[in-house]
C-alpha cells in the first residue's frame, strides 16, 4: 500500500519543517511505503524551499488560490503519484503525526473516508465562536447525510484513491463538507475516530468573530441550497406565500366586515408575495428533482 501524506501550505515557514520531520519520524516506523506532498498555495516566504529541503515533494501555485483549489490540486497530484491512500493534514502542527497510522488502520478495515474528529478527542484550545460554528456545521452535515458527524470541518482525514477519483469536489467554499456529503451519497464508508489537537497560531481564515459568523452562515446556506434545495427554497417560498396569504385574508376580512374597498397597494403586494412564494416553491421542487 502506497500512502501519500499531503499538506496544503501558505506562508508556513515557521512550522513546515517540524511537521514534515514529525511525519517522517512516525511513518518510518510503519510498514507503509509513503511520500510527503506539499502543495504550496503561492507562499511569499520560504515555505516551499524548506519543505523541499526536508524531503517533501513540492508543487507550488503561481499565486494564492485558497484552500479549496489547493485541495483539488492535492487530489490530482496524489493520484499522479499512484497513491492507494491519501492522508490530508494541516501545516500548522495542530494535528499529531502519531495519529496517522490509526487513520490508515481504519482504511485497512474497509472504510473509505476516515475523519480525525477533534470533538471526539481533546482540544487544547479553540475559540468559543469557532467551536460553536464547527458544531453547527457538523449538525448540518449530519442532517443532510443522515449519519452522525461530529467534526465536518476537520483538516485531518484519510481516504482511498477511489474517493479521490470519484468524488468531484467543485465547491470553492465548503470542500471539506462536500467530500463528506458526496462520499455518503455515493455509498462510501465514512468513519470518525477521536484525535487530540494542539493549540496553534491564530487562524488565517478567521479575521474576526463577525467575519467568521458571516462566512459560516453563508456557507451553511450554500450547503442547504446545493444538497437540500427543496428545504432551502421551500423555507423562503413558504415565508413569502404565508405572508401574502395573511395579507390577503386581512384585506378580505376588512371587505366582509366593513365593506371597505381600496387598499390597492396592499392588494398588489399580497398578490406579488403569493406569486413569488409559489414560484420559489416550484423552483425548489424542480431543483430537488434534478439534483445529483
């Protein structure tokens, strides 16, 4: 079995050597043939040079494309390297190399995608808002997949070459969740195991609590839009439809009890809300019928 351990990086010169050395120290004690792949997402520091000197295969993007595009590049390069199993780990050192053999062991047992769950293990430190956001994301993914997922955001996962080949990740925002959702829907076996994580540097993805909350909310809406369109469009459609009907009933009540006529703007608004609600509901129905 050939294992490729892949690390996405962006200006990680302070930690990349330590991470790679830790991976080599652990993997050299195992029976597995392995390579370490670093996909450098346009770093402006010496991340790529240090990774190369530490013995990793390095592929560099010409500029910073973001984590989702980097993940897609990782999959492509790992398949080119003839990987049987791909292990994805972050470059900041929060995950422990010692847990990689445990992930791979679950693949040996017949699982296709194994997630290292921080919430099943011990978290040395995580900001309260980020902790809450991750749990909300995991609830959403559990609701969509119908299996319990405790850490849908984890950057520590192992998966087979079949998952890499057949799960077409297209999202530029929620690639971690997309891989889980599509794996479940394509009948791959998904399992979580507990992992302990260290406290690391401040997240590069969370500028401030408000920025995190906004992005998390938008991404949750995107997930429901893409994977549960009937629920997504049905929610907004029903709000408009019910609002329009309530207004219409109120206008009818006024007419029947007082004989009052007029209220033309309210009547027009009521009709528009009803028609918009019906249109959005129909759109959700069609989207649900055509989803993959």
